[in-house]
C-alpha cells in the first residue's frame, strides 16, 4: 500500500490535480435525501459516488457494524475499489465465491456504486473502533471514521494514486499520526508514509471530508428517527386495525386469518403462520404469504410435535419471550430442519397464550435474508399475539352462537328457507350440515372449542317399506320420524336430513356418554309407538351410531361424522334397533 518517493517537474500540474474540493458541492445530496425521506442505503450510495467523482479517488464506505457484534458488515464502493478489496481478502476469481462476501447487483437507479456484505469485520475495522476519532493516513490511503457520539457509524476509505511525475513540494504537515498496520493484511507491515504519499492528500481535503462525514451522520440520524416514527405510526395503525377486527361482525375464524395477514403485511414479513402447539400433530391454524413473493406453498398443515418439543419446553419454562432463528447456520435441529425444508432463511417465533394457558406460537418467516426486529416491533408483535389470543378465545366461546345467529338470519328470510331446509321433513338439509361442519372445522376453533358429539340415525328396513307400500308411505314415515326426533331434542339442537332415510344430530358441548344417552332416548321414542300412515300403523325401528370429536385424530368435523357413520353400520351388523359408540 506504500508509495515510493518520486520527482515532479511541474508544480502547477500537481496543484491542479489536487484541487481543493468544497464540501458544499456534496451537501445538496445530503439535504435532498433528508427532505425526500430517502433510505439510508440510497443516501450512502449517492455519497460514495459523489465523493469518488469530486475527489477523483477509489472509495469504500464500511457500515452496519455494531460495537459489540462484528457481523453483517456492508461495504459500498466503486467497482475498482471492491475488486481490490476482493484481492486483499482472498485471491479468488470472483467476489461471489469469496467466503463471507456477497456482491449485489447495481441498484435499480443505475448507480455506479455496488454493495457487498461481509459476515465478519476485518481486523483493522475492529481495531478502528478503539482508536481516536481522527482521520488517519497511511500510504496513499486515507481512513476517515464517522462517529455518532461514542458509536462508530461508518468508515470512509479513500485511495488516490499519485501521478507518475511529481515535484518536490513542501511535505504535508499532517495532524494525524500514521497508522502503522496494514488495513488489508495485518501480516504485511505498512511502511511509513513518504513525502510523496503525504502529498496525495492535503489538510484541506481531509477537513472537507470530515465535514461531509459529520453531515452524513446527521442525515442518517434524521432518516433513522423519521423511519422509526413512521414505523411507530404504522404499528399503532396495525394494532388499531386488529381492535376493529375483534369488534367486527366477521366470524372468529375469519378474524384470526385477518390478524395473521395484518401482522405479516404490517411488519413486512415474507410469511406469517399461526400454529397450535398443544396437540400431536401440531396444526397450522392460519397462514399468510406475501403476494409479491414466490416460495414453496404450505401444503401440509400438520407437523410432528417432536419437531417443536424443545421450543415448547423453552416457552413453558419461561426461558425466552421470543426466539430468533438464523437458518444459514449449519446447526442441526428438528425445527430448523423443517424450516429449511420450507426454504425459510430466518424466523422469529413468538409464543401465544390463551387465558394464561400455552396455546402455540406466531412465526414470522424471511425467505431472502435475515430480518432484525427492533424492540418496539417485538412489543407490537407481542401485543398483536395477545389480540390473536382474544380472537381465539372468542372462537372458543362464540363460534356456535355466531353460526346460530347466521342460521336464524337466513331462516327469517323466506327466500332462503328452501336453501337450508329439507322440503319433506322440514329439518335442516345436507347443505346446512356441510356449512356447520365447515364452521366447526375452522382452524381457529377446532382445538379450542368444547368437544361436540355426532349422532347418525338410519331407519331399519326402510327399503322394504318403500318396496312394500310405495314411496308415499315412505315419505310419511320420514316426516313422522323427523318430528319425533325434533320433539325429543333440546330447543336449539340441530337435526339434519343427511340423505334418504339417514339423519344427523349435532350435540354441541356434549360428551360421548351424554350423547349415547340422547341416542338411546331417540331410539326408544321411535320404537315405543307405531307410526300412523295412510295404510295403517307401522312398527318402525332405527339404528344409531355415536362419536365424539377427537381433535388429535380427527382432521375435521367430517372425520367425526364418518366415525359415527361407521358406528351406525356396526349397529346394523349387530342386529339393528340399537345404538353403538365408536
């Protein structure tokens, strides 16, 4: 990095080459960035490009480091400077192949400045954080640190090559003690600056660069606090939208879906997931994907609990209020492996409690690079997670009430009666059953609601009745049996004509033992008295199958109905006119 002392015959040539730049020529860029609320990334690109042009130098700007954690370094630079950096770090043909160094494409505004990312800081940059705040000169390279109080905000690294011909000019009386170690390679000692090397930079130039850096730091601070203010405004708006959702007329399952979407979109996540971690397998209740990004869809919403066991125990023990995972590390863990399978790059996991009981977690996934969340963002996520818990609690208590209100609303509309009722029996029809089973299967309440039971009823030898007496008599039997069923049920209990001579009764908040007692009462009510028909009284019996919802084995409410249906066929097999539990 050092330079040999050379001779120059034309002093005016050297003076013209090293004219005194005015920092005011660059300041309008800084002012415009603040006024227009440009991003810090855009501002630094413009500054590096302007300095490189104004001072006729190769320029690197190092930023993104933390005083305690030397990771995630960003380097803005001219193409030649970055190429030189690549050669100094590792003699590998391309920057993309350099370990820990990733080169990005030129930005959209076609800036000549490129950006690369280092996973760790070079040693000289670590040392710089413990040195004085003054600029330092070694060889033809000038290092200008930009401090914000006690925090090193960025480091400007400039290199200017001397002309081949030079003259004896007065040596630069630098106010900076030369840095004695090579910044690029600590193993190679850097020679003391020669007179000619010192002449590459004049005191006035160093002073103007320090002024520029101080102005850029002020601009970055202004942009930072305006960004934080905007983030706070957006987070407050997010919480406000969540509160309005909770007070809306949407059903609880739709509310939970909307909360997950609001959270993912409001915090600019690639994917947001709400997962129930209580059962085995684990269930994904709701998921939102960024509409402008493309990644592997979540086809399987059931995950083995073993993948989550360590995480669940950590949250239950209060060992963490949230968990940040970086999946680029080679660490092997079941949960990390699953996240890698869905091609996530980083994840934030926030636990969710419903009425002080551990329920699950909210996952915010990044698919391109690691996302660092500010403290106020984490607080917002926690607050929204609590609101999601409120919605889940509402789903547990009010889902059936909501559906009944919707049913009553439809019943009050005469135009809808034929849509929800069976014309012959006047019971609710199969379409109504499908609709309520879909509501009961909603992920937001499937594991939260009190268990429900299903009774499936089928008339014994009904085909024989139709064949012997005709379909009109068969219709009379169907109507009379439906009326007996309805009279034996509590007010508000839903009974459905499932199809043909088969009926379904849904018993909300009723356990299996109690459901069996109801089935027996219905069976006796049918068997005890003959049915009056146009051809005279007929002795009728029916068989019953009973099942209770099992959230761990039933994927949805239809699974519960199918188990009750299998119990019905077992009752038929055992001789009919009986109730069987399965």
